[in-house]
C-alpha cells in the first residue's frame, strides 16, 4: 500500500538504491541538486532537513516555498512528489506547482497516479490554490497520461530555450462543494 510521508533519514538505504537506478538523471520532485550529498549518512540527514525546511523558505532567486513528500511502500522509497506553494513567472511558464518522479524499477505500478491524486485531494481539502499547473516533456506519454487521469486539462505545448517541447496542464483542486 502506497503512502505519502515527510522526508525521513530512516529511508537512507532505500533512497540510495533508488538514486543508483536514476544513474545521474534528474529526479523530478525529489529536490536533489548536483551539490547535495545524499550518499553519506551526515549529508543525507542534512539534505532531509533542507527538504523539510523548504516549506518555510522565503522566495530567493526563483526558489519558492515547497512541500516535499516521499512516496513509500512499507520501508521502501518509491519516489517523490513536490508542491510549490505559488508560481513565479518562470514556474508559470515551464515549471508548474507539482513535480514527481518514480524510481525506474517501480514505474508502471500506479504510484505516480496515486500520489498525484492523493496530493490533489489534500490540496482541495486545504482550499488553495484552486488549480495547479503541471508540466511534462511532450514525449513523456506516461507522465501525460498520469496527469490526464488526475483531471489535467492541457492548456498548451511550448518550447523552452533549449528546444525541448513540453506540455502544460491545469488540474482543478477546488474544495469539494457541500
């Protein structure tokens, strides 16, 4: 059974297994940057602390408050999903509110769809922001399908400065009507 949990240093070994599976590729939704030390115990603990403090960050150079959640199954780290609390002009153009990624060995089991729907339900209960923006590479059929299954409505397809085509979707997360 999948769960969304706050980042926790107890998942270090499982996270490392996942990190190796990504083989240097960007891990969407995880908040891992090249300078982050996620391999040593101390570095991983510091990084986990950084993720948990990201909700309270003051906007700085395009970095906005963000809630990171891990997708787990028992003691196993499956992936991550992140919610940016608001959009800067750059995020409105190409980043969006929500990013997610599932470790390669766990794809195709529905974890991404489950996590996205679960997060959208939580946001609806909180009553904000009303709708959320998600983006995915135009060629990423699995991610587009995940977003569409969660109610995503395609607004448009754009090209970034490197020539990469991506899709922009909006999902309504309005609170349920009584």
